[in-house]
């Protein structure tokens, strides 16, 4: 079976992890925590960054640090992974869904403007599958209505918008380092912030609200969202090879595009003025009825695939009866292909050959 994803752990991961074990610093303190945060800031040019235990709690921590809660509204794309939306509800706020753009699959700025109300507190941008959203338009809306911007960059580490890293435009950016992400810690996340006060709040809240002045004294209700030194050691080793991972993913996407040029399949396209990091090489089939059949055919031929995310508004706990035509169309026709850096060119050609055979 050609897997949908497989992490490349052939750098300094073992060396750094063994150093953690030999030093006995295996929990949430140790040199690799600081090093990973520092190097992440250097790579992304973020003002501040703090590690967390996964990408979902990164979003929850961001919402808490921005004091978003009861009766607030957060605008969020309908076409996203469930982890973007659950934390909004968990802080007591209301998710307000918006549609996507056909061209980029990213959130539609015009639909954002239509959904702003007196209760709107923030816009959550999701840079889906590694393609940046239109950050100029979104930041202009945020400025016009005095809204926070949270960038869910879980799938877009290394993606650029007009030469600037996603996750550094808004007030807060969140990242995931799950096993299938561009860089991984096995499980883990990072939160970036522009403002020092927001950054300090996040550090305080993620560490049980422990006082900086008095040992074992806690002054707020908080959380244990800390990353371990072992996770950070793997993350640091991954970060050392991040440029290679991103370059290789772009090569993979380019080869898929070349091999599928003369078919009805549409490969997710990089937008002008951006760098698409291609967390996944994603395709659209011409008809929704073909997606499941193609997926089954590829599985029979030892190729693992995944469907695009089902739009969140179609799920029972979030079904408001609204319709988001673009999100629904993309979600019904989309398929993610094997996209890991170690994937061989001849394997990509084989996958494309089987897609063509089905079509």
C-alpha cells in the first residue's frame, strides 16, 4: 500500500530524542522547548511563539488569550476540519459559517463581510491544505470592523502570502505538528502572536495559570497545554529540514499536475502571489459520484487516499440548515493523494496511471 502520508524522521530526531532521555529532561521543561520556539520564530518571522500539546488546543488557547467567550461570534469557513470549530463552542462563543472561493478553496472575504454583526469578535482564517487565503482582503475587513484575526495554519506551515509566512498576519496564528503534518512532533502545536501581552497570557494559561512570583500558586483557571521536551526535540530536528520538505512537496504536486494534465481531474492550484506548501496534493473529480468510486478503485490498487473535509455545517451538531454551495461542492468532489516527502516519482506516475485507468 502506498500510504497517504508517512513522516520523514531521517534527520537529527533520534540524536535529539536520545539526548532528552540521557539528560532525563523528558517532560515540559528542557532546552529543546526554548530552541524549538526560537527557531520557529526565526523561520516564520513571527514576533512570538509558544509550544503547545497539539493543534486543537492551540486554537482554544488563542481564543482564551483574546478573551473571546460567551455571546461572541467567530466567523469561520464551513469548509474546514472540525478542530477549527469545536474550540469556538468550547469557549462559549458561536461559530458563524461562511463559504469558500472556487478559485482557491479558501474563505470568501465577501461572505465574511456579509456575516459581520455587532456580536462578531473575530475572523478565523483557515489556510486549507497549504494554500494561503486572501490576507489583504481579510485584514482590511478586520481593520474596518475592529475584529481579531486568528489564522488556523495547521495545514500551512511554510506557506507564504506575498512573501510573508501565514500565521504571522493576524493577532494569533496556530500550527499543528501531528504525524501527517509538514513538520511533525508526533503530536504537538505552536501558537504565534504579534502582541507581547497576548503571548504572555498564552504562556500563563497553558501552564495551569501558575504564578511567576510564588511557587505552586495559581491565580486563574487555566489549562495544561504544554509540549514535552521530547516532542520539541523531534520538532527542532524536523524544522532543520523544513525547506527540503516544502520543496519536495511542491515537486510532488508539480509532477501530479504534469501527469494529470490531459484528464478531467483538477489539481488544487497555487494562487498568484502565494507559495502553496502542498501539505496534501488535493484534486477535484468532475462529478461527486465519481469520488467514492475512484477512491475504492485506488484502494484496490494499493493506493491510500482521503476525501476532502466534509463541510462542518453538514454535521449534526452544527447543522443550521444553511447552504454553502462552494464548500459543499468542493467537499463532495475532493480527494487527497499520497503527498509525503519520501514518495518516489515512479510511485506518483503509477498513481496517475491508475487514476487515468479509472477515468
